[in-house]
């Protein structure tokens, strides 16, 4: 691939570098886990390992619980989401980065007061809390499947006294004025069906804020599905087929903005870069993993903690 094309794609590449945390940021993240999840002796060690090692807690748990082949949906993987707390560490790590904190601030600013908002696949609940805390007259529904992450979110929402603003019950059967779904699509076995469900849950004129990591199928993310590589660079088309006009990105992030019934923004160069990123992801995966899989136990054993 030419250097010119690589430079064009860098702007859209997934942010995976480990920024350096101050002692204060690490302390805040550690306090959050201890307050809303676990206070056992090894919490600090696990968070530090998540922060500094190329092998995070999710791959370690994937091997420990003997899930099977990475990147392939199975009943064992579905069970894995319910049994592991590795995602708590991964998500707290991600949310305490400057990069992710900026996303939350931009989303809270983009959503108008008084809206009904759905945070779909909300994980540990940071996005819904940011929106609800800044706009107490906005009604937020935070949804994720039951597990350690959703329990973390529930405890934090109650602790911040946001239960009157944020609901964490079953997925509501209503239409919303805005929907936030960040880095969820790469985990599900049927993205087009989820896109359809998102479209059905939006009121006319409502906006959806979407990010995905279809192309980041790597040992560090064993639950990103290999089968979803075919959708890399094609998310815009999937949503537009469901009547959601693409509006561009949220302040130059990789969050895509769609509006139900809205006119599609042309942005030809932008669309071209996005499609090329998908082609590049598929090419690089096939080059790096010609057998379509990897020995996860060997990958975890390679960690130098």
C-alpha cells in the first residue's frame, strides 16, 4: 500500500496507543472500580496490568474461561459476556483516557435538553451519566445485557443520584430523540439486524451517534468478530439503507452521525477514506492471520507483566 494512502487513512485509524496516565488519573480509575465493582486485593494489580500490558484482562479471561476460538461467535462467547469482569477493567481503562473523555463531552453537548435518549450497549455507564448529569431534564435509558458491566453502571447511577434521570431496566419499547451506540456493532453476530433495530427505535428527525471497530480484529480483542470484517467501511451504507441520512462525523472523531429521514451528506472524499479503511482492514487481517485464527493461550503467555 502506498504511503499516500496510508496517510489518508491515519485520520480514521482506531486509537489504540496507550497514553501515559498521571497518578491522579490512575487513582480515580482505581477508586471507581473499588467503589462500583470490587475491592479485593488484586484490583490495583489488574488495573495496572490492563493499563500497561499489551495483553489486557479480556484476553486473559478468554483463556482462563476456555471460551474457544477468538473472533468467532458461539454459545461459549455469549456466556463469556455474562461470566467475566474483564470488560469492567477494559472499559474503565478506555473511559479514563483523554480521548474517550472528549467523546463523552462532545456527546453531552450535542444532545439537547429535554430529549429522550437511549445509550445502547452502555457498558459501565459513563456515557449515560455524562449526559444525565449535565442535563437533568433529559431522560436517559442506559441499556446493556446483564453482567458485571451493567451492575457497575447501576451502582454508579445510584451513587451519583441520577436514578430519576437515568433508567437501567429492560430495553424500552419506545422511540427516542437521540441514540448513542459506541463500539458495539463489532461484537454482535448480525450487525444489519441491530442497525434495523436502531432505526426502528428512532423518532423522525432523531439522530444516532455510532462508532464501530469492525476492522480491529486482533488478539487483544478476541470478542470482535471476524465475520464482521465484511462490514468494515460499509456502516454508512447500512444505516442509509434504513433511512438514516449520514450527516458526517462528530467534531472529527470516528463517531458517525445519522439522522432519521435526514438528507444524506455527500462528502465524497470522506466516504472514500472510510471505504478504503475497510478494504485495508480486511487486507491486513488476511496478511497477518492467513489461517483466520490465533493461539490465544500463546498470546496471553507472551505478556511481560
